[in-house]
C-alpha cells in the first residue's frame, strides 16, 4: 500500500514532459523504433561520409551481385547500390519532413482561423477543405504530378499542399472547444491581441494531437514519394530515391534472380514507415491525459 502511495506521489510531482517520457518508454516497440529512426536518419545525413562511392558513378559491372567490394551489389548500369540507398533514404526523409511541415503549417493556420472566428470564415474554409478531401487522394496527387514538371521540390510542394485538410479539421475541432474555456475568455476580456490568443494560448494546447497526426502524414508522404518516383513522376534519375530504385525491379528476371536491386530499397521503405507509425502510436498514448486511467 505504501509503495502504491509513493508511486502516486512521484507521478504527481512529475513535470509534463517527464510524464510523457515515462509513458512513451512503456511502448518498447516505439522506443526501439525511435532508435532505428535515429540511426537511419544519422546515416542519411552522413551519407557523403559513409557512402563508399559516389551514388551516380559507375564503379562496377552491370547488375553485379553483392560482394566484399560492393556490399549490396551494383545496379543496372554499375552504380553501387549501398551508396545509392544511403542517398535515397536522405531524399525520401527530406521529402517526408518538408511535405509534413508545409501541410502542418497550412492546416494549423486554416484550422485556427476557422475554429476561432466561426461564421462565414469557418464556412468558407471548411467547404474548401471538404472540396479538397472529396477528390480521391491518390488521383489528386497523380494529376498534380502530371501537370507540373517532375522533380524533388515539385513533389514536396504537391504533397505539402494536398495533405493539409486532415490537420485543418483536427485543429478546428480543438479550437472550437478551447475558445469556450475560461482562460481564453479571460484573455479576450483582458484585451489581449489576437496573435497572442491564437498562437500563445490556443495553439500550445492543441500541439499534442497535431504532433501525433503529423507522424502519420510523414509516413504517408514518404510512401507517396516512393510511389510517384516508381511511376517516373517523382524524383528523377540520376538522383537516387527509394521509389526510383524500385523502378528497375519491374521485370520478372530482376524480381527472381537479382533481388539486391529491389529488396534493400523496399525493406528501407517498410522499416521507415513501420517505425514512424510505432512512434506515432506511442506519442498518441503518451500525450493522452487519460492514459493513466487505463
């Protein structure tokens, strides 16, 4: 009984971040996933140092099998697959992070204004959001990618401007409830500027669901980039991305006899997306104030 009381007292004296960290650590898969993500992100950032060869340089025989010199073999024109994998991971992470940032900023701003002002502003913003969400997502991405010239930054902008509606609706829902709270009404009565109320009072109290949702957007953006690059509408060769590395694995011969050309890139996509999803699930539980009651 005393031990239980001590635990409760310890929990009551924790800071918010300590509580979140303690809850997060209970999810062992998420903790391991975070370590894996840190290692992969570090390897991607340090690709110019770690990669044994230039990713675009022809250094070996065509479609050479893995060996001591080329750990993951060589591709269709003799480039080192391991070096290209490091740089491809770098590109895919860049696309995912930048697209998530763009969509989050757009969604947060529109959601804040729609939820706080209501009325005509809310109706216009939400009807526009509903219109964007009414289009099949993958079709909207493909049409946008076909209209604009394929390339790294075009793909980032396309994904960033397509992924925001979900965040906007999430933020709007939170703001609708927060604007009725006493601390927001008190700021309004005190004559605090709108900027302070929106970004210093309301936004910090809706960061948790935004952060959780952003992890899913990050994973989806990386999958979308891989799909577009696989179809030849994303990052263009010779720049390496996980999607265009898979592009060469469309023939039965490559799939069956030369697995080093597609398994590393495919496995990297799976590991990144699964790890990000595990971390997102753990963050959702860690940031949930009701998780201690379960």
